[in-house]
């Protein structure tokens, strides 16, 4: 029997296909999308449902059905196919596509699509995912049918093959458990780790939050316990998720005076997704307003039933300030680890995972890793993603040199050719040639696949689209930071600042200093350049000044996010900041009495003044901030050295100056 597509009926009746779909399903007719077909009797039934008439003016549903049945036999003989509609095309659209993505498929300007959505009363930004019904309604306007398909996501793990190892069970030995401590900001997570390893770290962190991920091993019990310290601030969701994926047990810290908070719930979800056992540590139990019973009751809402309530989740009441209950917590972790039977092969080539990577003064690219299999030795050759390494030195969290590292242990590795990506697997191989080859293969794979979650720069086509969005109120940002973890975390925080009226687009993000290519890209895309713990080099700074491009640098994430938020509402404040009044290139170094190490330099631009503030940069990363305490021309002490002249510079309480470094001379102005 001939059928008519729902979208054709909708067009005839001048209504939305979604309305017909709804009424057809209400009548028990099997339909899925606007491309589904209806027989004539089904069409009449749906029309009666849509436009009910009085008995005197129209036939009843039964009468219509009978009259239609009389036509069925002859029509079945004539045609059993759905008639084609030459004016309508079916287009495959991924579910939850954005207006920008749909624009590329149907060749309609993205701003036009946003405008058409507004005419339907649908307020969406250009990069906001659309509901399936919104997509179907939109495409009907262009005489198209949406064939909605499930999105195909390609993660970094799909592109880069992680190695799977099978070991003889007889060769397996007990290893240290890897613990991730998670919790809401200010619930005492870092203070708890502080107490456990007897080091004061929490008070020294900028802004009061953990700025970088670290890993620490506590010598307790037979194997010891390794802790991963992931930042507890909301902006670091990505790093927290990564921590859960490499851990054996999660310690969920909840403040007894505060209760279950949004980041607490996020931590629970990450742990469940990674199928990791949870131990609850109720902190701040020494406070008079502490209410551990309330915390345990709140946790039941998230399917965390503690042992004293008849569940299986261990819970320990602690005070990170006084140390109360910490020994009980360590004993509980050891017990859970024993139940989990965590073992590894010690007698083989090492492998494990990158926890964090960064640029460090005097060390270059440094990666914090955790060994999960084999024994890592100094001199080993490794690859991790697109980076390779000849292990020059290994340091534990106390900065002590390590010659070998066994499974379950963290260590800082020096010798990488570039910063590896956090979360990548590292594998030891026989020689440097093989390590380089594996890294190069992975680099080529990443170039082929455009995984925006991990690639360090957007494709040129994406950049050009930004130039065509002039009718929209956009804030384009180029982001540079000192570590991969910082880049991911800031991207996450900045993306949350987008509003319906203003869309924030991170055009480019990468690890390292701000360079000339960043400024060129900022000029082409009208972007704001943001640096986190990095600075622009001389060329980049001069080009930015000549083009009027705003370059802002930060050391505290709160200030960065606050400024971006102000940019969104068009109220970025004028502030006083240090600007560069001179640049110095270090050509050589030598020692001098009283001063120590002196930088034999040439003033490449501006001037140098005695007692001025100064920054020492190495490969674009700030490694020292202080003052110039000594300034000499030949054998004479001088107050000022102008551009083009050579001089000797001594920095206050700093000796690690190297040939090739750059010194910025600073002064304060209003910006």
C-alpha cells in the first residue's frame, strides 16, 4: 500500500513533523523519524487526532477506516513503495550537533542558522549542542530531513595504541597501592597529604589551591603507599578524572562541617566510572560543629553506603590538622590493598603512566610518572605518546636521586625531548632509535586525527571560520601555560564562562612561552593572548605592542578566570602591571667576588637599571624573579646601560644563570 512520508504531511498541513510523530505514536502507529511513512488510513487517523471535528460535520474514525479499507486492495496492486520526493533530501546529522557543525553539512552560514533557531524561539550559541527535535525542526525549514546518527568519538587512546602486557603469574609480586585523594576545595585534601608525608606544602601554593599534580610515596607497611595529589578546585576536573584512571584506591575527603559538595559528587562519579574502590575520610572531626553522621547519611544518596550503616565502603574519621585518625586511615588503605591483591612483574622492562609534565629550572622537560610494571633504571630509553626520553636522572618527591624505581612508585624523570602528555602510557624499549621511532609514529597518527581534546593547535579551517563570525559577540583566546595539566584545566574553566550572548573560543593552546607565531595568530583571529606561568619573548612582545594585541600573564588561576569573565561582559579593568623596559641576552657567565655568578650580556633593547626588578627566562618560561644587584661596564659600576651595549649583570640571591637565557628588565605602568 502506498505510504506518504511524515515530513510531506507536515508540509501540507503547515505544522511541525514532531507534532505528527507525537500523535502517531499516541495512536500506536510505529514511526521513528520524519522520514517514516504513513498509509492513507493512518494519515486520516492522525489528521482526526490533530484536528477533531464534530460528528455532524465529519465522518467518525471508524467510518474513515472503513472507506480507506475499500481502497487498500487496488492500491496495494499498484504500488508498495514510498513515493520519492524530488524536492526533499535526507541528510545524515550527528546527534547533538552544533549550529557550526550543521553549517558545514548543509552549506548554510552558521549565523543564519542561529537566526533561524531564534525565529523558532530556540536561543542557542554557535557552538552549543542542539536537541534532536531542534535539529529536525531546523532542517525542515531548509526542506531537508535529518537522519540522526550517534556521534563517533575518537579519544587519544583510540589513536595511540597502549601496550597490553601478559605476565607469568609465578613472577608477580606485591606492589605498592596507588592512592588518589579527592575532595571539594578547602575540605583539607592537601593538608591531609601534608600531614601524611610530614612536609608543609599546602601553605606555599599560590591562591591556596594545588597548582600542579604531584605523586608521593609513604613508607608504611610491607610495600609502602603511593599517593597522587590531584587539585581539588573545580577548574581541575580534567586532572582529577585522569588521576582516577591510574589509581587503585580513591580516598574521598569530605569536611565534617560542610558536607557533600559539587566537587565531592564529581569525585564519586569519576571513581565509579573508573571502577575504583572508595575509602571515605571525614575530615575536620575536631571542630565542634562536625557532624560525621550527617555526612554518612548524605553519601547514601550517591550509593555510597558506609560499613557502619551495613554497606561495604570503609569510612575513617580524621583531623588533618591534629593528625587524629590518620594512622587508622593508612591501616584501612593497607587492608583494602591487601584485599585487591595488587601485584606486578618486577623483572621486566618498565612501563607506567605520565601523571604530569612541566618545564623546570635547570632540568628542562620533567615528567612525574608512576611505574606500574617492571623496574625503571637510569639510562633506560622510553617513549610516551609523541615524546621520547633517555632517562638522565630520576628524583623522588624529596628530590633524592633514584637509580631504580619499582612498580607502584612515583618518580620525576629528566631527559625528555618534549613535554609528554599527562595520561599517556610510557614504555621502556631497547634503544633510543626504537624509542624515537615509536614517538614519531604516534606523532604522525595524532596529526592525521583531529582530536580537539588533546591536540595543541586548531586546524587552519577552524581558525578561518572564526573570522566569518563577525555578527556574533565572540571572545577569542590563545592560551599558553607551563604544563599540560594547566592547559587542560584552564581550558575547562574558561569554556564554562561562555554565555548565551558571548561565546568564548580557544583558538590555540599549548605548553611553552608566548612566541611570535602566537602573536601572528592572535592578529589573524582577533584574539586575546593569555599566559599562565609563562612570558612572551622579545619578538613576541614587540610584535604584540605594534599590533595592539592584548597579552596578559598570570600565576594564579582565580585571577586568570576573573579577567576572562570580565572580558566576556566587556568590563575588563584597567590595572597597574609590570612592563618590560629592557631586554638582555646572556652571552656567557663568569664568577665575581661578592656577587657570585655574573651574566656577561648585551642589551638587545631598551635599557638596564641598577636595582630594577628583573625576570630570568629560559625557553620562554620564567625561572627567577628578583632584582639586579650588580651592574658593570668593563670594570666600572654603573647605574644604567643602554641598548646595544655590553654589561655584566648580577641577580639577587641567584646563581643558576646560563648562556642563552634572557633577562627582562621591569617597570610599572597603568594598562
